[in-house]
């Protein structure tokens, strides 16, 4: 019986189980303090208002499991949106402007990937430079203006339901989540992402194409961030140089709160999806209850701190308990038997 219940006990001890309890608590509180919380419109709106962030969080999960980080994603979002608006305002057809903006995201990802994969610079430094540089380039295109008046078909794709109550961006997230689950948890590529995250040097000596995998991850990150930026521009109907500024805080919080180690090599997309639901419900409930955006940002920042501290503290406690058990076992083994 004990062996049969072992998988259930392990599941209950997992970080994902803790997240489920937190999510249920947040939903319970929201239902009491936020009128209309369970309405269909609010539940769809819950996703729509942060949909671009959670799309980027999917690929950020793979990058952090790979023991890297991409701080430039929000700036790439802003750059793609501003470049698209600038090109359209200067006479470029919107389909061409969208394609050029996506290619710019591809180039941004290749740029980050080259320095991290081939020059072996720390991704924290490379993407921090990208955060500043790509945002500066976006400001070059739009300066302090707001550019809008996009074609009606683009506004319709960004602002109106496409299938049932679901807009295009939400459908993109659903498809992206399914693909990411398959890639990370059911493919050889996903296993290599974990192996490299545990030890890039061991993986390299084992014949794993470490540079190619890291390059792929950063390239995909750039393209996905650019796509998210374009979806964000379509939803708002206008862009500024500050578009998507600060989004990286929420995106990284979603991943780390989901149980993905900041040091790489561990974590699941299931945990990240639960974390996304927690953060979206927190923001939604606080918004309906009248809390300001500054308070919401403060709460998310606090969650970011906890998401790093709690798993590490838990790991330290488990290691201390393991050492105590080993020490106790050694003492029992060396204790002489009492003569009869």
C-alpha cells in the first residue's frame, strides 16, 4: 500500500501542489472582494490584459531551465511594435511592416544568441545590454510620439474575438503552450535543455551541441517577443517608445514562481502555467477591487523575491535533514551492541 501511495505523496510534496493551493486561495479571495469575478467576460479579460506577457513566458521557461536569462524580451517587443508603426506611417504596406518587424525580432535573438553561445558572455550581461539598446532603437523610430491609425483589419484582430469569445492572441497562447509542453517534456530537444541547464560543460563533453541549442533558444525568444509586441500594438491600436516597458518583471516572475530554478536544470511548464494563473488572478482581483497599478506591481515584485527565496530555502532544509539522517545512521551503525 505504501508503494502504491508513494507517487501521490510525492505529488503532494511538489511545488506544483503548493501552487495549486495558492491558486485556490487567490480565487477564493477574489470571489469575495471582486464583484463579477466569475463572469465569462472577466475570465477572458483576465488573460487578454496580460496575454503578450504569458506568450513570452513560455519561451522564457526554456531559457531559464537552460541556465540562461533574457532580460531584453520587453525591449524587443517594444522595438518590433515601434518599427512596425514607423514603417506603416511612412508608407510601407502593413503586411510588409509586420514581416520586417518579425525579422527584426529574429535578428535581435540571433544577436543575443551569438554573444551567449559562441563568445560565451554571460546572458545576464548580454541581454541587459539588449534591454537598453533595443529600447533606445525603438525610441529612435518613434521619439516621443504616439503612432496609431492602423488598418481596421489589424485592430480587429487585436481587439475583437476571433473564435467564440477568444481573440487571436489568446489562441496563439493556447497553441504555444501545447507546443512548449511537447517540446520541453516529450522531446529529445527538451531533455537536452535540462541537461545543459544542469551542466553545460558536462553536456559539451558528452557531445551535445550546446551552442546550437542555446542559439536556437535565443533566436526563438527574439521572434516570439517580436510577435508578442505586434499583438500588443494591435490590441492597443497605437504604440509609443515605452511600449511593453517593464514587462520583463512579470515574465520572469511567472517562470520563477512556477518552480523553475534561476540556476537552471529544473522546473516544469506545468508549474509555470499554474504560476501564470496565480499572477493573472492576483492582478485581476486587485484591479477589480480598486488597487492601483503601483500596488499591483509591488505585489508582483514581492512574489519575484519569494519565488527565488522559497525554493532555495526548501532545498537547504531538505539537504540539512538529509545530512542529519545520514549522521544518525552512521551513529547507529557505529554504536556497539549491548552484551546479553
